[in-house]
């Protein structure tokens, strides 16, 4: 019999108690933090959905492998085990470890990207974009149109638009040192890219002689979406889908804090050795020797085990069920979300949910604060608190330009929370939905010059 209930496919042998504060205690905490959830301590949070990055619960097998790691400075056997695993899963034999994803980006782009270059992708993640722009190049987003519409339930909203890409490559000959795609499309809400799109994108890059590099942070989640949503993929194993994904590419950049199920780590993986010597020289400058790259050998062991565990289809069924279940439950109680749910996160549409709060009073931030007060949930506003701008008009008057969307992101750590905990949270959200008219807007009282969301204060 096929069961209706999708369960956590693991036993739990190490636990950490949840902390519960009263609403009054939380009120004191959030007041002191200027209504900014980045400024509160994790010990004051009950359910931490700030990010899925590096927050994974590692397995007994990962911890076990870490205990027998070979911490030799050069030629460690842990490096060889890690390298061989990357080759087995992705087919790339040349592997350069880094301390996390953005270090892989900095080393790789530092070698290949020059001022005046343009790098296309579906959507660049923010550290990817920042590392490209830092070199004086342009990061260009060419996601399909449906990827920009939060209500459109299309199955592969992370796809890179092949028509736009063809035109872009034809118009920018000689300026594109590499072409990219992000799987899943984090900036676009964790939406997947189809195998058909990967094939099209690879052939366009090939036609123009552009090396194809995948930002592979959530490659296993993307492969599971392909298995469940794309025609003729249902009978394939996720491992073979993942392998075919990488077969289209010349290499990948990876943050191991996502689908390598690790708390830290990253890598560059490449099919051939054309850039290898130069990349290793850059690596030695800031990350370390090529067989550890800014990590301990035990981290390499953890990643090697994680890269295999993440392809377990029971795990991936449960993983994708977390966000789809959570978003269905939110929609059931009248809380609108971006559709369909992404792989690692659910995005609440705060503009639609709280129409009585205008953008200049930060409806997303107001909702994030209420989710904390009511439930001890830490989420992340992705709206006008993060991206809104103040401009001065010719008359001298100050004007607020809001973000295009007012979203609150709940990103789910891997293997950390259970279904009954999600049901408990949803119960509390029902209360919030009933009394949403009482939620009040916020006023920005400290506006830092850079990256407002990390340090801003609101009243
Ligand atoms: C997290 C992430 C990165 C950067 O990785 P870090 O390990 O956080 O430095 C790059 N691209 C995508 C798509 C990511 O999700």
C-alpha cells in the first residue's frame, strides 16, 4: 500500500531542547533588537527559519567519517575520498575545495572574469552577483517570464529563457568568458530548472564557444523536482538525473552548506584541467593548499558522506514535502504564498496578506516581527526593508521607492524540524491570520549605509 503520510526518513539520536519564551519576553527581546531579527540571539528563537545554509543536522555517518579524517597538510586521504565522491556524483575529476560557496566564486571569477565582461544566468545569487560586480563585470539575469510571477504555478520557474539567452550571446560575442545557471534558482524562490532547459542552455553556450558552469548548491533538490515533474523522468534515479545535469556542463561551483549536507564548505569542480594550475595558485593565496582549501580534512569527509546521503530518494521526498506541506497549510488558512513552493523555502506574500500596511511601513518586516512574537519563529524579510530606497526629488522632497514584492521567507534547515512541529507552528499562524488587522506597520529609525537588513532598526 502506498502511504499518504510522508515521514521523516530517519531516527533521531542526538537532540537539542527548544527554548520557549512568553510573548512578553519576546516583546522585550525584539524591542531591544530594534525589531530586526538578525539582531536577536538564537537562544531566544524557538524555530529558526532564517536560512537553510549550514544549518543541516549532520548524520551519524558524517560525524563518524569526520572522526577518522586524515588531517595531513598535503595529500590527505580525506581529500582523495572527497574528490572521488565529487567525481562519482558529478563526473568532474578536478576538484578544488574552498571554505564555502562564495570563496569558490571569488577564486574562480578572479581567474576568469575581467572588467567589461558579462555573465548570464537564470538569476545570480547575491554573493555570486557581488563577486562578479566586484571585478567590474556585469551579472545578467535571464530567467523565464513566469519565474517573475509569484502566482504562476508553472513547474519549472527557474528555467533560463533560451530565446533571451541566444540573443544575449549573439549581441555580446567576445564578452562572455563563462555562462551560468543556478539550480535550484535560489533568488527566484528555490524554483527548479528542467532537464530540457539545461539541454537547451548547454547547446546555446556550446554554439557560442562559452564554457558552461553550474551554480550547483541545490542540485539534488533540483534533480528530485525533475524526477517528479518532468515527462519521462519518473522512472529514473535521482543520482542518474543529477549526473546527466552535470554532463551538460564544464564545471560547477558549490556551497556545501546546502546540498552537501554540511555546516561549512564549498568547492569548484571541473571537467578538464585548462584553468587548474592558475586556480590552485589563487587558492593558495587565501584559502590554503589544494588538498584542503580552507577546511579541515574532517569537513571534506563530512561533505563526501553528505553528497551521497543527499541523493537518497526517501530523504528528497521528505525534503520537498516540507515546503510543499507548509505552503499548502498556509494557503488553507488564508496566508498567500509564492507558488508553487520552492525546494528549500516558502515565501509569504506580505503585500497581499497585509493590504492595510503600505510599503513604506514595511509589511514584510511587520509580519516577520509578528511571527516571532507569536511563535518564536525567525524568518527573513525580502522586500522593502531589504531593497526599498529613499530618493530625493528635484524639489528636495524625500521619496520612498518600495521593492517590487514584499516577501517573508521561511527557509527550512535540513533534517532539523519534524512534522508535528510544523503543525504546531501552523496552529499559531491560524491565530495570526484571524487577527491580522491588528498587525501594525513599522518605521525605519536607523538606516545604515550598506546592506540595511543586517543592522537596521525599526520602531
Ligand atoms: C548559498 C549560495 C551561494 C554562496 O554560498 P556560501 O556558502 O553561502 O558562501 C551561492 N549560490 C547560491 C545559489 C547559494 O544558495
